[in-house]
C-alpha cells in the first residue's frame, strides 16, 4: 500500500475542532511532485484558493461592502460587513450559509494557498523536469505565498507566518508574528519570485503573473508597509519597463468583448473563464445588475443585490468618464431606458455598478476580476513620491496621467503634501471602486472612522464603525483549533 502524507491545514481553516483526529491524505503522496506534470498540477492547486475567494466573492466584497462606495441589499448575513455586526464567531454569516462572503473565507483560503505553495517550494526542486520551467513554477509559488500572506495581514493584522509544509500536526500549529515580520517574509518571497525568470508583459498565459506583476505587487505591499522608497522604486520599475499601458477608454478595461485587449492594462486578474486552470464562477455580475428578467444589459443571471451609494456617485465630476461605469438607469428588453429604482426598490438612491456586465456569458460571469491594474502602479508612485518628497512635479505627473485618461483636468497645482496625498487617495476611490480596494485604503491611512459619515442612505441610515474594525477578528474556530493562536487584542 502506498504511504500517504497529509499537508494539514488544521490551524488554518480546514478543520475547526480540537486536534485529536488521525490525519489522512489530501494532496501530497510520496509519488507526487516527481515529474513536470506533477509540478504543473500542484501549481494550479496553489492558484485555486484565489478562485475560492473570488467566487464568494470575498476577494472584493469584504472590502467593498465595508467601505463608502457600495452596499448590499439588506438580506440576512450579507449586511454584517456594512453594519459592522460581525464578531469572532461570524454567527450571522454561518446561519445564512454565507461563510464564503465573510472574512473567515479569506483566512481559510489564504492558509490553504500558503500550504499548497509550501509543498511546491519544498518538493519541486527535486522534480525531474526542464530547469527553466522548474524555476518559474517555484517562483510563482513564492509570488502566491507572498500574495496570500499580504491578504491576511491587511485583513487581520498580526498573523501566523507559514513557510514550511505541514506533514505532522505539530508543524501546523504556529503562533502569530508581528506585521513587521510578515512584511519581511513577503519581501523575501517577492525577491525569490523576481529572480525566477518569469515571462514579461501581457502576453503571458491568462491568470499567471508576469515579472512586472511581481514588481507591481512588491510596490503595493511596500506602500501598505509605509516603505515609501521601496514602493516608489518598484512602481517606477513597472512604469519604465514599458510593458503595460493604459487603454484609451477606461470603459474598455471591463468590456466582456475586449478582455484580451485589456490585458495591456489589466496586469493580473482572477480568470473565471478561459484561464490556464478550470473555469470557476463568481457572483459579481449577478450582484451588480438588476434582475435579469428585466433585460439583458447586465447579464443573463443577474439578481440585483449590490449598489453604489448616491453620495459616491455624486462625488464624481460629471466630466469623469469613470462615472459612466455607474448608472441610475438601465435598458430593458424592449430597449427602453428604465430608472433602476422602479424595478429594484431597495432605495430610490440605489446606483447600479457597471464594471461587471456580461450579457453573453452562459454562466453569467464577466471573464475576469482585476487584482492589479497599471493605474494602481501610477497612483502608488504618486503617493510614495509625495510621502517622501511632498507634492513634487513628479508626483503630479503620475496622478495626472490617470486623470487625463478619465477626461479630467490636471490636479490643482500648488497643493501641500497632505492635501496632495488626500487627492491621491480620492483618485484611487474613483479609479478602483468595486474592485476590492477601498476599505484597505481607508484602514491603512486611518480614514475609516470618518469616511463612512457620508456613506449612508435610507437602507443604512447609521453605520456604527469602531476603532477595532480596522482589522477583522480572527475566526474563533481557528483559535479553538490552534492553542498558539491568540485573538486580536481589540476583539478579546
């Protein structure tokens, strides 16, 4: 009989009880990771947790429904993020069957991905295969391990660093490390990925990171780490590479029929259809459109449960082309323009989000969900430059490239350092709405306690955010399973 070893994820989400069970097999056997085919299949498994997060889709809505741009229909469980009524047990999401829409899914998926990456990093160096591709596979695993650790620390703060695969129960039990230690590990992993010989530019296989994507993630991680010099250096490397460019019309970034053309800007995305791994669904198209029975404009399976705040819509300059990715009307089956409030009476002020329309997909999914886009790199450069040197001409140059594409005039000249940085954060809000970015911009800059004052309506007239909401509580199931794991101080 073949001996089977298990890479257990006990403390990280796949087992939620005391550690008294006999451990059996999952993804690794002594005969695996021996060939090129094994290595490729193992790598696909490392990407799979991204699909788990995108499908929920916690990759975006944990941030979006917490912030000041979008809100959900007030159904049981989905509004806990908006109302900040979650706790370490995430009881509302569980009772409603919405774990996949809660921060717990981020914890579970990210440690799942980390564990799978660890097996690649440990075992693939001994595989019999082409040396160039072997190095690339290991590099992608380092990149993904960095991404998963970053997702964890920006959501939970201090978290366990896991860089060794778990062949025993003891190896799965790891205590928390400080954010500084987590970022140090992320840097190390991205350094490894940067030296792995990954392909450059947008022609890479769908869903995989190019060398510039590794550098772009490095820049964003450094920004969150308040390491302004590194953030600027890495952002400049991406910009100066010339491998990516902005599309002329911002709306084309999201058009279902321009998906491949958009890769010149959409650097790395979750691929729901047609990527290198099996297709996986997501809910964003369904959440953002009005009920599909009213017309085909948004998609064939839309149901209308996520909207933009009227105050966010009003914050746009009417000349801003990005406002065209929001709407207060839609086209019905008879080609009539209908006010959305007449068919979706959640509130007369509900604004439709148009970034995820796909009227032709048989499964109701826009082909991809952006994770890193080139405008992010420009705005990272603008902020990092200003943080170091004030509102220099270089900082203005980076933000004005994004404003020009949006159809706006250059940013007001002569701003002080703080005013300029505020303008960059606001520009990020307009550029990346509904892409899972805004809440983290608010928490990393300390603006989350005040920014929500305008993000209210008749559905959510009050939103009692507290200081402790900067980070989510660690799921109680994980603390029960891991005796070395402590709850975040603000949530004890």
